[in-house]
C-alpha cells in the first residue's frame, strides 16, 4: 500500500515539474516575441529619423496647423 502511494506521489511530483517547465517555456516565448516587436519599432524609428528633413517637431506641427484656405 505504501509503495502505491509513493508511486502516485512520485508521479504527481513529476507532472508538477513538467508543468513548471511548460510555464517557463511559455514565458520565455512571450518575452522573445515582445522583444522582437520592440526591436522592430526601434528599427522603424531609426529609419524614419534618418529620412527626417531636419524640420523640428514643433515646426512640423505648426505647419500642419496653419490654414492655407
């Protein structure tokens, strides 16, 4: 009888360890995906910055708000 309980406990411990591994892997995947998205936005920001025509943001907004009609 004791052996049966020990086996069941051993199986439960093993399953809990597997679940913990799965949770850790899932978290790592989420972080990796988020980091890739952040890197993509940073790269896009750098591309836009290199193409910017040296007009300050304040001037750009001011020009957009001027009414020419």
